[in-house]
C-alpha cells in the first residue's frame, strides 16, 4: 500500500541517471501552511527576539535557591 507523500520523485533511466522532484497536492497544501507560519514569524520578529533575549538573560543569572 502506498502512503501519501508531500514530494513526488521521478527517476529516469538515463546515463547519467536523472531524478526530478516536485510537490504533490498534499505538499503544496503543506507549503501554504509553512508559508503562513513564516509570514507570522516575520511580523512578530521583534517580539520573538525580545523574548529570546529575556530568556537568555534569566538563564545567565545564578540560580536562585528554592524556598521551603
């Protein structure tokens, strides 16, 4: 049984061998989702970088003792 895939691979019996790759309809649909995620990241890059910097700053400090 063939499983659905996102990439189609076509092999041509030539010398030298030739292989072509293309997206299946499922792959194109996935591409639209990953493109939307990339656009979201670009719109929010300043907030993402600020959150990273705050995390790095907290991680660089000495650990605080646990209170009991």
